[in-house]
């Protein structure tokens, strides 16, 4: 957080644009510069989120889900840039904001829970003091006063107040993740992004953390974006889902639409890759082949070489997003417009 | 250990009462039981400071595996399931004598593994192999795929000629699903994806044609689709080559997909063991019930009751009295604090250690 270091420019009233919900991402495109050319990590991704809603962004590794989320907060690494598209957060276009403008938004209004809590926390600073940092910066409180708030947060996420002065290595994996959640909630944000918040955890701890997020979401009326490679976790926790493949959204809708009326061949195959312990036992299937190289994405449908229902047109023509039912979009030539 | 031919190896003199390599080569499987583990105990002593060690009345131990008994049958996939710190990895490592047990017996084809002499152990390791979790760190980045897979053959002096070695390496790589093998032989690990690297690890384990492979979280660091390919490969090798797998995983749903039997571990003890479908459909131990209830399923309309346990697994240094699960157990009664529950027979091969089960 570089609030203290950046000088405040002259104040301009923030421009607000008409928008849907709390967050609307429109045709977001993000590239990474590499020696061989631009990696087109995110290409024309759109989704929106109502206040209090939870949205899951899912796909295999390398599909661009994390990049899309980091683009929202403009936390991209140095070689990454937003090429085009808008990120409208309550009508303010974050994609066009300056670094200073973003520093007022980050943590105060949108916060993020990072994946590896051990790597995301500073190992040589007391966990409680790290959580106090954003409170001190955004609310201008002294460390002592901020620590009072930290203790409340510890209660909220279910860690004993005695542990505020513990270093990260003294906490267990689950507790560290709870501390990360406490940090994300430090400044009462409206939107929290969870980047694989439970991936490295045991099933029971995962269930505890997901239950905690669910409870906090209801109590604090948070909007939540869950980034996960695990479709089952998304099915259990989210209202809406977005399935990404090779930098694009291939299917989006309510989780019920996605799981019970999956239309895109990729979504269908991906769901089959997860075991459902309540159904008949069968071998989980895998998707043959590899995702395309995103430096030179294919002209046609990105999933075409791995698709089991491909036709000639798939190789040459890029499919459009089709609304098969109200609110249920699919990017496939086989999908039939229903609305 | 280099020995002059004709003179007895030095170690032989010191290893009286140990199992001789010849016994191992003549041992056979009886009643399909490849491993018979009885009362296995693996404790790790805790290093204490000088002052504490003077004052403390007793030495403290991390009780990683605390009196575990089970059998591994030939040609099956046995899944050891549990949360981190439950002792599943230590159990697997003890079977290969990568950890020395502090008590109990591990009988491999009727021979006690803990009493294997150095040479016997070397011969034993040809028969029992391990696959590690992380294919990024478990293979040497400076070796070619050929060298990685050929190394076990060289170390064990198995092949009489270069040609035989090459044939076996190519066969193992092919069986591990890297086809055609010749295309991969002279590549380096960094040129391969995570799934392909794990296949190399599997080829390295199967090249010796072992009886048993301990697979320690072989798919935990892989993407879903690749994960399923590796699971399929394990089932294939079990069926084709008759390899017995001990599949160590924290994910009960994966164990359910491929294993023949499941053993659920909690804090150094097996709490429930039985045929996979029976255990999942009809769990008896409250811990197994809770674990199964929290497995996420890819179906948002399925509304299920989650039994979420409070707190975390206790420290394996101070194991709770009586039933070790009682502080977190939703069904615990007063007696659970006193009685260390024995295994209760449910049906067939299904056992669970809980005093509340009605026979």
C-alpha cells in the first residue's frame, strides 16, 4: 500500500457512469508483455455483480481467472496492462483510474484474500499489526486504536484475541487464512475478492473457512467474487458463476444454470471431471489435449481442438456469446438463442 | 557398501537376527495379504533444551502413528485418507522403512520389515517404491527423462546390457502414458508439464516392476483434468501390471473414485476401514461421517447437511485421553473421555473404532 508515499493530486469529482449492480466488468482485455509477444491472458471478459451477491470465476490454471480479478484492482505485475474495457465499480471506472485513485479504493472498498496465506503475510511482523496497517492508512488511526479494531476482527473470524501478537508461523494454516480474511475485512469493504482462498487447506478447514465467508457475507452484506479451480466449491458457495477458458468467458449464468443446464462442451466436460460422491461411483473423466497458446490465440473457437462436438465452422469462426435463457450466456456455435 | 567378493560383508556380522536377502527373494504372498501391519507405532522425539531436559520427568514425543493395525492386499488400491498431521504419510513411509518404526511390526509377505538387514532393505526397495506429491521438486532438473527413469535400474544393478536397460526404460515410459516414449527420452523436466512430470515419476517407480507403490498425494498439485489422467493411469497399472497401490490423500472424493478400500486416519490412528463404497455409503465413525458431509459436490441444487467440526486437530504430542476424537466429536458422551475405543466389526471388512456403534 503506497498511500503515504503518493502525493494527492488536485481533487476532481469522480465521474459516474450508468451501471449495473455494484461491479460491472465490460469487455475487459488484459495482456502480458513477454519476449515472444503479448500473452492475451484476458480477452473481452464481461460480468456483473449485484450488491450482496457472490460470483464464482472458475476454470483450469492459465485460463485468466486470477488475471481478470487482479485487473479489477489493477494489481497486475509490471508487464501486465489493461488494453481495453471498463471496470465499473459503483459507476466509477477503475480501468481508467490512476495509481493514486486506486489506492483510495483498494482495501477501503474492494479487498482481496490471497491464496497462499503463508506467502501473503509478512513473516517478520506480528499478524495483528499487519492487519492494523490498512486501518491506520485508510482511517488515519494510531496503531493502538487500530489494534482495538483488529481484536474485534479476530473475534469476527474466530481466532482467539490472544493471538494478535503472534507471528504468521505460529498460526496454523486455517488460522492464517482466517487472519487473511480479517485483513480483507479490516476497512469494511463492499466487495471482497477471494483468490483460491481454500485451495491449500484440508477439507474440514476448507469447510470451516467457506462457512465463515458465507456467514460474514450475510452479516456484513458483502459482495464476493470467488476465484477457484474447484467447480464443486463454486457450486456450494456462489449464486452466479462464470466459466473461463483460454482468457475468455465460455459460459455464465446462475450456478444452477451452469451445473444443471450446462451448455458449453467445456463446462460439461469440466463438471464431469469432479467426482460427485452422492451419485454412482464412476471414473472421473479428463479433457484431452492442452489449452491453446495465448500468445497467438486461434482464430476460431479456443476450445475447438479439445471439443467432442466440433464442426468445420469452429476452426475458422470465433463464436459469439449467445443468451440461451435469460441471464444464461454461452459462447458456442451449437448454443441456440432462447431469448 | 563395497565388499570384497568372497568375504562376508561386515554388516552381516552386526546384523544377527535380521532378515537375510535370500529370505526376501523366497518369500511369497499368503492369503493375498501383501502387508500385515500390527500395532505400528512411529514416534518422533521432541528436541528439548538442556534445562528442560534436566527438569522434565519424561521425554516428549510426537505420536505420528500410534498403534495402527491393518492389512494391504495384493493388487488392491488402499487409500489412506485424513487431514494433514493425521499420520498417513508417516505410515506410508514406515512401510518402505523410510521412517524407522518405534514399535509394532510391518510384515511384508510374512517377513518383518523392521528387521531387514541393510542388503535385504536394498532388495526390498526394488519391490516397494514411492511417488511423491510434487513432481516439480522430486525429479532432478539436470537429468534427462531417460536418466531419471534409468537411475533405479543402475543403482540396483539390474540390467546386464545397455540395450536391456533402454528397453525397460522405454517400456516404463510408454506404460506411464508418455507416447511415443522415444520422443521424451532426451528431454529435460523443465520441458514437460506438471502432469507429464508426474508420469515420469510414475515411470521411475514402475521401471523396477515393484509389487507395491506408495503414492503420497500424487495429484495434489495438479490441475483437474491432468489429475484425472494420473488417477486413471494408477488404476490401469493396477489392473495391467498387478501393482498394489497405497494411495495417500487428503481428498476422500478422489479415494472414493479409484480405491478398493479406504482407511480413514485421525491423529495417528485408523478410525474406520473398509470397502470404499461401503465406507462412503454407510460411514459409522462420527469423524468419517463429518468428512464425507463436507466434501463439496458439483451440484448447487443438492442441499445437504454439513457437519462442520469445531477447531483443529489437536497436537499429536498431547493426545486426548480415551477416544482421541472426543473433544471434537458431535456425538461424544461421558464415557468417550475414558475408553480408548476398540475396533468394532460392522459388516464384511468394515471396521470402525467408536464405542457408540451398536453391534
